[in-house]
């Protein structure tokens, strides 16, 4: 029996075909477009998600030489906070829908919090992103600005649940995805009626909530034909990307943490109790594994900030394939601490931990002797220092293992991983999972759904450490001092952001 896992991300869909032991047999990535029709508006086409899934499936089957009839089951990891509206005939009402980072619903969130206490809402939901990101407020915006669409809306689906519907014709949502709607009670594992009532939205717009490993149906004849699979192929409900990545990266053990170094970067922690703090507002999702939560802080523009440095400061580097390696070599010519230069990576605005969602990125400490090498190193250090603040916060509230796994595109850089070890003061490891964590998490869901696994314990045997980095004592001492400066400057920049 073979399985396919799809990771429906912001930039595209990653897909992987596995055997029943979850050994990868083929991989694929298909990009799709994000549209920016106005300030704070980020949209994608659900039809592009479906096309990406179809193309990915065809690529996997072609690469592996496996017939579609051999695929016993599939599962998806889906980008969070999406609300795709369907009418009573299950027809999609919008060509493009707001994705997780869309911030248009500012006024709607203010209206909501004139009725519901913000602290009570956060401590119930664990929704620590800026409130306008969450589905409940996007739907309030839809009611106000597109009443004709809202009036015909019967159900709302998340990203992976829309693909599940296209595959099976069935409407379901799992607990991990429901926990990102803005109206879910984390501790009680259910929708919170008073929040939906305050928003003026019926809870009936959401499908039934089921565990992630629930088989929601088989492929329909139409879907099987489009994807080249079989009507015997089973579809598991799947999970939200944050939870699937946590499962794939570090499994279902309590106290395990990792760092994802992608376009956005974050540090999640597995715990049996959600890590909630009203002042700092870590964002929390229900984990894929029952009885666990994944609590995290993020930088909206972690890897994106480094890409900005590449495109603006290092645009003369012509070799795209080796650009970041060349930048590492340049940064290595600058001493630890980058000659006193500090870089704040908030180029895409702030999360709730930053003090202001209007925080801007910044270089501080520029002087006539500052070099381009200093600027590159400061950018790498700034991303690491920002995430170190998140790590310290989590470590104060949950027992963490004494080493940290790093995955994502940034994990390709040995230079940066050593810097992370020095900044964090703990062992940094890179495993064979790397950038496939969310897909592996989805594959594990499929394995459990089909009865191949009883739980998620087998994941622990599948991760192998490929490289390990231990802190340099001298550099760690320097970065402890630098972190104090970084904290103070971050607070000042956040305050200035409200006036700029």
C-alpha cells in the first residue's frame, strides 16, 4: 500500500509519495500565485490549490512509476486561517479567498472586541496572531463588504478541507484547523458559541469536527479520474500546517521544540497544556495527537528578510543557485556581533509578541566603517536573536529538551546553524526530515487513518540526526550581551511603528 501526503502551503503545494513504512518514494512541488489587491489583502485561488494537487499527484506517479490504483490513502496539511465560502449546493462563492496573512478585517475585530473581552477571547482560543488574521473576523468582513456573497453562504471550509471536499464530496474539519478559526475553545475542544454569537455568525457554517486521522470518505469517481487515483483511495481529514509540521518535525512527545526557518520563521513547542500569556500572546493550535497542543511565536518575515537582503543589498550576486552560500561566506568575514550592527527582521510587520503590529524592520548602529559583510551577518544574527527571545519565553513556561531541531530552507546553511547554536546556547540539530516536516506529519495521519499505525510513536524511529552544532562558549557570551541590546531596540522600534 502506498500513501500520498500534500502540504498546502503559502507558496505552493509540496507533495510526497510514501510506502507503508513511510519511506519517501517521490517528491514534488507546484507553485501557485498570491494576489495583493489592496493594503493588508492577501488572496489565493482555491482552484489553484486543486490544480497544484492534481499536477503534484501526476508528477509523483510519473517519477515513481507507481500506478494510481496502488495509492491506499491520502492526507493533507493545510495553511491555516482560511475561510472559503460555499453555497447550499456546495459551490465556491469566491474565485479568490483571503489566506492566513490577510489583515483586512481590522474594523471587524474592533467591533467584536466591543462585545467580547480581548483577554477572555485570547485565553480561551489561544489565537495569538493579530486578530484580523482569524477566520471569524474575515467572515464578518465578508458580511459587511460583500453581503450578496455572505447571504448565499451555507458552509465555510479551510484550505485542506476544501481539497478534501473536492476529493470526496464530504464536508469536515479537524480540531487542529478548527482551533485557528477564532471561535474554538482550546481546553474544551469545541466551538465557543458566545464568540460566534457576538460575531453574528451561525456555528452551523462549519462542518462537523472530527479527529485528524478520521477517514472522511473515498475518492469520488470524478476526483479519481482527475487525480489519476482510485475510488478505493481513502481520504483522511488531515490537519492544519502548524500542527502537521510539529508532528512531522518532533513527533508527539511533550517538551519537544523546533525552529522552522522558512519565509516566515517560528518556534513551536509541544505541551499537554497550552502555553498562554495575554501580554506576549503566543499562538496555539490543537496538536494532531490527542491531548497535546503546539504553542509558538513567529516572525512573519524570517527568511523573507534574508531574501530582501539578497535582492537589495546583494543584488549583484548573479549566481542565484549559490547566492545564499556566497552571502554566508561574506558574513563570515564579519566578526560575531557584526561590529555592533543590529538588524530587526520585522519587514512584514509584527506579530502580537512585538508590541505593535506596525513595527518596521531596521538596521541600528550603522557607522562609516560598516561593511556589506556586516550587514549580511547582522541580518542572520537578527533573525536568530528574534527567535531566541521566543525560545526563552517558552523555556520559562514549559520543560524543553536540551537541544533544538531546525528545519526549513535556512537549515541548509551550516554557517547559520552554528550561529543559532551560539545565539541559543544549546545544541542545534538538523535531521533527515528537514523541509518535509508538514508532509511527513500528513503522511503519519494517513498511516494512522488506514490502520497501519496505532499512534504516532513510529515517527520517533524515522528521524535521524544528520548534523549537530554545539555552542562556542566565547560567541555565546557575546550574544548574551547582544540579546540585551536587541530586546531594548525591538521595544523602541515597536513603539515608533505606531507613529510611522
